[in-house]
C-alpha cells in the first residue's frame, strides 16, 4: 500500500462545540453559519485543522452524540448546503475539517432502530444488540449485570416483550452490532459519503467500545446497590475491535488522504494504543487517551474538598514520558488539555487568580510537546469552569443528570454535589464562547438556555483580548505560529524528549534535541514562586509569559512562570 502522506504532521488542531460556538440566526443555538463566520478568526489565530463535535440530525439526548440521520445536518445547526459552504470556506483558508463520527451507537430515533423495534424479523434488528431477559424469582431481569457509562444498566426492555437492547451510554443510544458485516458496510458507506464530499477526516467517537465481550456473561466486578457491575472491560478495546478497524481501513480509510483520530478513552495503555495507530500496522492515524486530562485528583472527587485537588506534576511527567516513549517512532499522537467532556483546563491546572500567566504556561506545554496539539474552543482566551449554584443547572448533560439522581439517593448533600459538578462536570466546557462583553457575549442575541460564564463581562472575551497585545489570546497566536515553523516542529516531532529537574514536583521542564539544536521548555505549574538549582544556558528566549526576569534571576520562577528557549 502507498505510504500515507501525513499532512497533519505540522497541524495545530482546534475543537469546536457547535451548539455554543456562534449563533447566526438569533435562536440561541450555535450553528454552522456561525462557525463559517468565525473562520477568519480561526485563520488569524493560526489553527489549520478542525474537529467539530457532532452536527448531524439528532434528538439531542446526548447533545448530538445520538444521531438519528447521518446524512442530514441537524436543522438546529443549519442545512446540508451550510455544511458545504463551511467546508469550502475552511478549505479556502487552508483549514481542514474533521467531523465527529459516532459509530458505536445511533439514536433510538434513527429509522434503523425504529424499524428494528417495529419488526423483530427485519434486517435492521440485526444492526443492534437485542437479547432475551433472564428469569429470576419469577421476574424478568436484564440479560446480564453490566452497568454503562451513564449510570444505568446497559439494558433496556423493549415494551412488554422479553427482549432487551444494549446501550452503554444513555437509553436513547442503542449500540450498533459491529459483528454484523451488513451493518459495517452501512457505516462505511456513510464514511465514504463524507469523504467524497471533501471532509478531511474523522474523529471517531467512542471507538474503544465497538466490540463487546461475545458471551455476554455477567461481570465479576463488584456490584452496586442495584446489582449492576461497572466493568468497562466487557466493552472496551476487545480483540475483535481491531479486525473491524482493519476492515474499515481496507475498505475506506486507506482510499482517501484522510486523517482518522480515534477516541479510545480510559484504560488504554500507550503500548495498547499502537495496535490502533502504529504507522505501519495500525488501522487509524492517532488515538486520544485521557491520561493527561485528570492529573489533579479531581476525577470522581466527590468526597474530596477543594484543598485536596492539586496538579500532580509528577504524574503528568510520567504520562507524557510513557506516551512519548511508546509512540515517538511508531505512531502519531494527539495531545489536548480539554475537550467537551472535561472541565476547563484553566480550572484544572491553572488558576483564576493567575489567569493570564497560567493560561500562557499551559498553552506552551500544549503546543511544544510531541504530538498534534488540539486546542479546545475558548481555552485560547482563558475560559474557566462555571459557577452554577444547583445540580439542576448541569442537567443539560444526561450523564450528569443520571449521576445526580444516584448521588441524591446515596444521601449526598446538594452542596457537595454542586461543588463536585462545578469541579468535574463536562457542562463546564460547554458554555457559550465568549466573543465580547455584551450580555450574551457576542455568541447570540438570544439568551442561552443556561447562564453564560459571567467572566465574559470582566474581560475574558475575544474582543477585549484582541485589544491587549499582552493577552493570552495574542500569546496563543504567537505560540501557534512558532510551533508551525519547520525547525521548531521538527524538534518537537522528531527531537526526542528528555525531562529536566525530573524530581521537582512543581516544575515541568523538558528538552527536545536534534542535530545539535535544542528547544527547552521550563514551566512552573504552581501559584507560588519556585526556585531551581540552576537555569539552562540558551541562545534565545522564544516565549516567556512574564515581563523581565525575577529580581533574583531566572532561577527564581514566579507563579506559573514559563520559558521556551532555543539553545
Ligand atoms: O465519549 C466517550 C467516552 O468518554 C467513553 O468512550 C470513554 O471511553 C469512557 O467514558 C471510559 O473512560 C464520547 C463523547 O466524547 C461524549 O461526549 C459522548 O457522550 C459519548 O462518546 C457517547 O457518544
Ligand atoms: Ca442558531
């Protein structure tokens, strides 16, 4: 097979959450025309690769990850014509576009599933996973004890019948039966449709879960009070998955110059990821892992107080290193701090008090580590977590909603639940993009269904930051331009990775070295000053997030102070 032209080697990616990016028609919902109207901004910023979260017809039970028609743009977001225009305009600016392809499940309102329900003998029935319930003490119970990602059994009963269908996410998202070759062909056909339309690639949603443990026997994992076992190993990264993907590559992906980025989630090891994305043997180009997104103890931190949440710099170093070690020579690797499933990175690893400094420091790590950087919309202006005051404010996410119901049953106080959501909910990343300081932040003329983050009134918005050359936004632009320079990119992508001050628990520092040239990054990840024993010699300071140096010299790093050096 022809060697792939890895055109994304020097790309800087940008993730767009369409419903809250830009509304163009005043209905309070972001849309495709809105995105198109902001392409000049993205071009100015310097990003050249988009991943747009799902934009296809959907009842929006999981905000578009429940697709009811793959070939029609969600009318909330516009029309198929609008999508063609978006593609054309993006390409005209040298920006490539990946769509979010949800192939593990559909919406229960998809015609396939509707037909499957209506007619148990239909071909469509075999596109999904239906099983007979079990009889227990004279009662019908689900086929097994598996629990899904959204806090329910993975099984829902079909009406009054004895049949259940499987869904590892919400009840409105039945899983597709990838074991069925006919179903696989249907999926390939959709993929071809978009590639023929000119789409540059896919972010492949929930890819880890396509194959299920074939016996569907009970899991032996501990049971919750409903008798359900949370055991993602039953439906994550199972051997059969790789066969499906090899076929997908053979029939579709290898025939187009496209980028495929899989989301393979929690639990994948760096070595395991090569089974997906090894340049020679893998079936897709890169896979997202979650290992660098939660290195502060916030994940599942319901019983922890705010004071216990602290960036674990050592864990970050370990994770960067092990992923680099496994992938550097063999696989491309995407790197992100935040996406629509995580709280804001500024709230995770940065600081609201040091918004500008910490935001700049985080941008430097993101842009100068091995891999393809993906910036989540709003991070370039320092957007942070919401300050909503009750659990209901987070119910826009069906996963959160189910979780809160459970926590209330478990007796958690409203205050603790709210605090937990403010720290961890993915709703934090889904508030409207802050374009200016008007009441709706320039996102829309109409009120958004949830309150915007009010800090858009205090200068955290694109318009204000554009006026200030020292802003986070201008810094991002400068850093992106630097990363895209050939010699810098060569060092980052092919220059190895060596950590400095390895045992230092506060400072992230690394070197890329190649042909006698070095790129050195030194970053204090704390909100207090940290002294280093020494400071590396360099030819030039390429980026620095403070003016001048500390009185005591460069060795004394101020809160979140960071340097990018050429040596
Ligand atoms: O997320 C999927 C996801 O997070 C799991 O696949 C993950 O592997 C698991 O939680 C184990 O850590 C994607 C989307 O990004 C998300 O927004 C959707 O809700 C979800 O798929 C369902 O489509
Ligand atoms: Ca709209």
